[in-house]
C-alpha cells in the first residue's frame, strides 16, 4: 500500500533564506513594530502563531491583530519573492535524492508545514522542489500545527483517491513540534536534526526514528518507510 510522507519545510528540506527578514519588514510596515523578534523562537510554529505571539508581546489585542494580518501576509509574500531572487533557500543534504527515491517507489508526498501556503510555494520553488508536493497542509489552514495532520490526510484522499489512515502516514520534521503534530494525528514520526534541535531532543519528543540528516539516502529511506 502506498504510504503518505508529509514533510516539514524549514530545517527539514531547506535552510537559510530571507524569510525572517521579510516577516520582520511586513510586521513593521503594518503594525509599526515586529515586537521582540530577535531571539523569539520560530522553530516548529505556524506563521500566524508567530505573528500573533510577537504582536501580543508588543501590546496589540487579538482584534487588531486579526484585522492587520491580511496586510502582513501581502507584504511578507512580496518581500519574500523579491529577496529569494538573490538569496534562495539552501537545500539540505540528501533531500532531492530522498524525494526522488520516494517518488520512484510510488509513495505519496505532501507537506505539513507552519508556512502559509504561498510562502511554502515561494520557498520550495526557489529550491526547485515544489513539484514534488501535490498536496499539503499549511499554517494558513490552521494556526495550531497539531490541527494540520487531518487536513493533509483529507487533501491526500481527494488527490490520490486513497483513504489514507494516520497509520499509512509519516510526518518528517526537525522540531519536537513536528513530532508532537504527527503523534497527535496518529502517524509515525521521523525527526531530522538539521534544524535547531538535537537528535536527543527529538527522541525525547517521542519520534519513532531520528536521523542526524538525510545525507545517507538509504538510511533516510529506511527510517521514513519504517522497514
Ligand atoms: Mg521546521
């Protein structure tokens, strides 16, 4: 049976890039401040969650935040697109090979990311990886990452016509939040320590398998497919 492999983006498939600066510019243009953005942890959170946290810390109420967010995303996406043209994302080691092999073996590939949809598309397009992922669940679908697994499963069902159960799916990500998201949704989970978290932290979060990175394509495939 085909399995559904759901990848996080930042720290898992890609690293670097100009997104944080674009996000900061957008918050400043719309709200006049980016709050305490320096040192604020972004890893594993959805874009709307990060924006809300920073703006609450800057003293804004939820009504004001809701009203301003559409303009924030508009500026963010425009800034991101411009900046990516000269500062593309870095593809992490082994990633294209792992995606090729999974596709060759008939696996269904999707995204499970805190990025808003258009941000995910811009980042992955800059890295020439967007075409691997016909479906996904995004930060623009739900502010709470743990709510995204059922969204991804439903989109996969509609796209492939296969009723994937959580047991047929695996979430691959670089943070304890990715692991928690997969566990909450009932999937297997693979932690990859190419972001800001150590293998130990990912094990402690309950990941079924943990990789230092995906440079060893055979090891990565074995961990992802669970065989
Ligand atoms: Mg990540």
